[in-house]
């Protein structure tokens, strides 16, 4: 149980660091208003990503060998390497410009859902291998952790949105922390499913 709890927190943190920067920009541009609409948008967006991941992960139950499922751990490892190598400055400038335009409308929750899904490719790359092979009890615990963590994430970013120093700190942490967690998670999936052990036995 505790192992699932800690891994769920690690997965949520690793896939939500981008959202921290995004939410800080959102709340700062709105003057820290519309918290509820942003929160609802995040809940719906991430819920859709989890549902899609669970459906895809369920299909992998038909694979006879656990070590094959473990190969999906290569996905977050690849994502971690990619994040470690790309230059984010241009992407951040584009994000701020788009956000300034979209968040002036009435349908804020819909906008947040759209952006959450648009940024969810990385989430799917982590969620699918993570949920593969999990029992229904473990999935329920992970979902509960996500529900609580989403609220905490939005509340904390809501509180610090006016602090420009905090935004810069988050961006600096993202450059090294996100790749580290992704790669660590991928290695965990490879080990947990016996993939590394399988290839070591072959050798």
C-alpha cells in the first residue's frame, strides 16, 4: 500500500511540474481569480487522461509476459532524456502569449481542460505503463491520491501566483527535476515488471 502511495505521488509530481508553471501564469494573469473554474478544468482534463490511460493499460493485460509490459518503462525514460535536452525558453514564451489570449473568455474551465489535454501527451506516456498490471485496489488508491494532489497543486499555485520569484524558481527546478523523475520512474517500471532481470538472465 505504501509503495503504491509513494509511487502515485512520484507519478503525479513528475507529470504535473509543467502544470505548475502553467497554473502560475493562469492565476497571475487572472489576478488570482476564478480558482474554482481552473480547478474544475484541471480535474476534468486529468481525469480524461487517466481514463484513456486505464483503457489502453487494460489492453496490456492480454500480454502473457510481465517483462513485456515493463518495456513501456522505456517511454518515460525517453521523455526524461528529451526534456533534459530541449531548450524550453521559446516554448515558454509561446505559452505565455497563448495564455494571455485564451483566458480572457468566459469559458475558462473549458480552456483549462483543453490546455490540460494538449499538454497531456507526456502524462499518457507515463500513466499507461504505470497503470499496466495494477490491481483495481491499487488503481483506486492512485486515483484517490491524484484527487487530493490536484487540489493541493491548484491551491498552492493559487497562493503563490503573485510571487514572481517563485515562478522563476519553479522553472529552474523543472529543467533538472522533471527529467530526473521521469528517468527514475522508467527504471522503476523496468525493475518492477522484471524486464531488466529477464534480459540479464538471457545474457
